C-alpha cells in the first residue's frame, strides 16, 4: 500500500514538472526604483544587490526555481515583491 502511495506521489511530481510558471525577465526598467527616484551610485549598488531580484522586472532565479512546486512558491514571492 505504501509503495503505491509513493509511486503515485512520484508520478504526480513528474507530471508537475511539465507545467511551469512564467518567469519575470522582461527587462522593463520603466518602474524600477532607480529609474523613478534619483539616488547616489553607492546606494544604487546596494539597492541592486539587495532588492532588485524581487522588486524589478529582471529577476535572477536560483537553480531550484525550475523544480516544481518550488517554482510556484518563488513566483508567488516575486509577484508579492513587485506589487504596485
């Protein structure tokens, strides 16, 4: 019985790998904070390093962002970070 449950879970996870969320890599900088507000270069470096992954349209995804269901979890966090 346990083998059937484990096999069913493995099959479901394998099927889930086919459907992927869209990634946030449009490169649109129209609403970036560094575009909207003037800031010194040293502050811009800090903002880009600490905040740009989730709060811009150029997200750098970790390697595990291609594994389902983690990809949906990460995409939800990115969408939450980009709310207007």
